[in-house]
C-alpha cells in the first residue's frame, strides 16, 4: 500500500501547486532572467533606463568580438564601436571607441547599413541602400566592397544581414528572397531560395553547426536549412503564446540553444536546437523591461540584446539562464527508505520518481535519456537511496543516482 500513498501525496502536491501557479502568474510571462541596472539580481543588465538613459538612435544590428560591441546605426549611416567590460552598461557616445561612416555612395559611406559581423580582424557590413557589402579593418578603414543592385549571382536587392562561418560569407539578400554565399574575398560561391520557398523576405540569419537559421519576418517563422540550402524544418507562427512570434527580428544560435528576438512581444524566446520552446527573457518588473528587442549576438557565454526603444544593450550570462537548482521534497526520503528496504518494488518507485520529475515536483539538471529499458536496478543505486533517506549523503549524490537511471532508460522523463 505504500506505493499508493506515494502517488496520492504526489497528486495532492501537484494539484495545490497548480492552483497556486494559476493565481500568481500570467501564462505569457513564465520566465524572466538576468537583471537591469535599476533592477538587481542576476548577472545581466542594461543600465538605468528611463529618463536617465541617453537618447541614442535606434540600434539596427550588433556584433561582438574581442571585448567590443559593434553597432550599425540605420538612420545615422554610421558604425560605432563600444568597449565591453562588465554586465551593467549603457552604451553612450562618451563611451565610444571609434565611429565611421556617413550618408553617401562612395567607399566607406552608407545608405542604411543593416547587418554587421566581425571576423578575422575585419568588419563586414550590409550597405543595404547601396546594395553592396563593405569590408573595413577594426579601425574603421575601408578595405573592399562587392555587389551591386540586381538579381544575378553576386548582386543584391536590399541585403539585410550577414554572417561569417567557416571562411564563407552568408548574406540574406532580402528582396531577392534568397541567401547568397561568398568566399572571404567576395567571390560568389552559391545561392538558394526563392519567393515560393521563403514566402517572405529572409530578414536575419545565423549559421551554426553546419545549419543556416533564417528569420522569415512577415511569416513569423524560423526556417532551418543545411549548408547546401536544403530545407530541414521550421518553427513558429503568429501569436503571443510561447513558441509564437510577433515580428521576430533577429536570431542567434550557440551551444544547442536558439535565441529569437520576438520584437513586438517584447521578449527574447529561447528554444532547443530542434525548435522546441525552453524559456524566455521577458519583460518583468524586477528587471529592466524590454521594449521591442530587435538585435542579438552571442560572445563568450553572453547574450547581448539590442533594445529598440530602451536605447541600450542588455547583457545576460547564458549559463545563468539554464542553471538548475536541485529540488527534492523531504517527504520523498520516506519513499526512498521504503524502496531501499524492499517495502516498495522497483517498478513502483521508478514510476513514481518519473511522475514527480515530469510534473516538476522533483527538479534535477537536464539529463540525456537513454533508450527505454526493463533492466535491473543496480544494488548501489538502492543503497544510495537508503543512505540519502538516512541523511548519510547529500541531495546531489542522490540526484546523480537518479540521473544514472534516466541515462540507462530505467526512468522515463
């Protein structure tokens, strides 16, 4: 009968937790992480905000490299470079290292610079209104350019974004509804895409682990391709629920995580590498609220978020976003003791633990699950449960045993 008590207690706790959650939270604002200069906890931040924030023109795109933030200013027709040395910064002009560019058609001048990336000591900029890519050194000196208006290979129609990956340049050639690929000297290599394939202009992109992630802005979708341009999968649709977007405006991919700037929902959504929703950076009174975040870049386990109307860049430690504190209710020690002494059989205990993990009554770090197995539970795992029940060992050691059972396929989560 003890295994029935096990499930009864778990069900009551789950029911009460659900009542509490529905009364205390809004479903759209499930998570909020990091911190603001005025807000406190967490390692992220974006300065003071409000009336004390300098009226910096809207950022359109940002890149990061070697302790510096590179920002393209769409309407100023400039590139500005700022230092990065901590997580609580407002980027002000008196903080600037260099700036370069002005309105014009000649080398080193811009008409609406949009995308920007930095690689191997060079700054690459999509000079959208001039339908070309310009390349500069890190001091802002003009190096080279390629492209002109048109639809033939190597020509552009309003290029929006650019990324460097494995010695290739990937350009979102937006109004031609395609992605073009070049070598580092600007020589055309390949292209893929069409109006039928993209359905809306490819707006932003990132390239990671031999996959190309494209923001289809007007379709509120993320589309994923291999390096040959073959379609793999897509995710997202218009809406306000998790996994839905209203005008997604940028994407950054790193470490099996996909970050999407969900601009008109004023949040950054985070997905696993297959497009499954994980969590989000969300507007929350405890932190500096987002106001239409529109640009992202990742560097050294940090995610930088350019916020359209807050006039600054917030910075968050990625590892902090996914740190999981172990949580195991004390009453489970009784069940562990009964299992260790044989009062509960293996199947009942493992099924109970699986249920509690799936319903977040037991919280453990993410664990890769093995193929489902009906194998025998090792004796050392039962011993560990008994020692934990008697408080001979700590929670962490017991969690390691649970993770072992998950990896071996004996517990399904």
